[in-house]
């Protein structure tokens, strides 16, 4: 398991909710998956909103973002 913690240095203020990922208080939940394309399509078919499709971030690692039906950001990562 991996837990990623982020601390904003000198955060600005922004009204929420927002679609921006880098504002103070922004949060998302991330999952590693075995098949990012199948998982992405399954989530979209069940009410997820596409933000960016799966792409290769670095060789052997793919990633994408979606929003769940409540507007929460979901990150998917597939490790080679």
C-alpha cells in the first residue's frame, strides 16, 4: 500500500468547488489498477466524468483522472 500526503506551501485562496487540481484544499483519491483502460471505461459507464484519458506518464506507468458522480477526483495508475 502507498499513502501520498501533499502539503501546500504558501497556498492561495479559492472558492470551492473547483475543477482545478492545484488549489488549496484540493484532494483526490488514487488507486493502482491492473487494467487502466478497462477500469476507466467501467467507471465512465457507471457515472464517472472523463477528465483525461489514460496516457503513458513514463515508460511502464499509465495514469488518468476522472470525477465520480459526486464530483470527487479519482486518479487511476497502472504500473507496468
